[in-house]
C-alpha cells in the first residue's frame, strides 16, 4: 500500500497523540459483558454513536479522519475503504506507540482511558502500540528523535 498525503497526515496525528500519552499505563478493563457489539458505518455514523461532533481533517477515497473531543480529552476517529488498508495503517501506526480501538474498517486513537469509555459505546478491540520508552539504549531521552527500530 502506498503512503499518501492523507495517510501521512493521519500518521502524524497518531504520533502526536501517542507521544502525548507516553507515560500512560494500566491494564485494560475485563468487563467484556459491558462491551456492545462492534459498531459499523460511516465516520459520521460512528461519531454520532460516540456522541461527538467530528472535526474533519482528511476526506479521501481510502481514508477519512476526524478529531473528536470528549470533555477535555480528544481522540482521532478514522474510517477506511478496505480492511486491508486499515490493517496496514494500524501496523505502521503502532510503531508510534499509543492505544487503538479497532472495529471493522474504523479505528479510534487516543489515551487508554478515553478509548475505554469509547469502547462502551462503539465496541471493538483495544490494541496497543510499541512502547519505545522501555527500549533504553543508554541514556537517550524519549523525545530524542530516532528513526525507529527494525522488526
């Protein structure tokens, strides 16, 4: 899959949100009985289910992205044209860390606590990105800017 400008913009937004949440920790909830069936539909439909007014950032054929706010917290909500495009995007984005609430052809990216609440409305599965803060290579600061890690 080619990286297009809209995809790069979304990846950048994910990186910002992931870096903002670098220190978050904690275990996910075990209340599976409280999780509804995973929602489907357009970005606007998902936003309505999540009770947010989407601030559209990207509106392309392959990906649509909006920023949603919940109180003081915000998250990115994105929909994809294909399952494959979504999975490739998630696999790439996880290199930036962070938390991802994943449904069929959609993903929400934000703080773990925000996604836990959102999961109660949209369903889905929480996935966690790679935590680079545990990969200490001898004194470098977390924000030292590195090209990434192979593998």
